[in-house]
């Protein structure tokens, strides 16, 4: 199953592990596709991956936990929150998130 298909099912340790396995499998497949077609995936990655290296991905995941105009993360962590941060941040670039934060900070 795709990670998107599992997101709504995440409510426990085991369902979170299944979700992460699907996400890892998807990234491995994206890496294979990108390796086979390097000229196609110069800017964005296969399967809509934008944060392909681990540092970018983890920083983007951390950004999920900051308050934004249309996103207020739960105050108490839960399995769903971790899954949601993982799937959203695979396809959102830090630059886009930073731009959105700047725009909302200045009220534009």
C-alpha cells in the first residue's frame, strides 16, 4: 500500500511501523527511478519526494511541529502526528514552508 493509504489507519505503534515501512519502500523505489532517469529528476524527486536527503527530510519533519496559521499541531504527541509529519514533509520543500511562514509572519 502507498503511505497515503495508510495514514488514516495510524493509531498505534504497529500501524505507525507499517506506515514507515511503506514510506521507506516508496523512497527506495523513488531513488531507483531517479537513478535510472537523472536528467528528469533534477529539481524534484520521483513519487513527489522533495526532501530526498535525510537532513532536509528531518528538518522538514521538525517544521511540522511549529504553529502556522492553518496548522496547529497537537500539544501531546501521538502516532498519527508522527505519521502525518512524515508524509507531509516528504513532498514539501523547506524553502516553500519557509516562504509560507515568512508571508504569514508579515501578514501578506
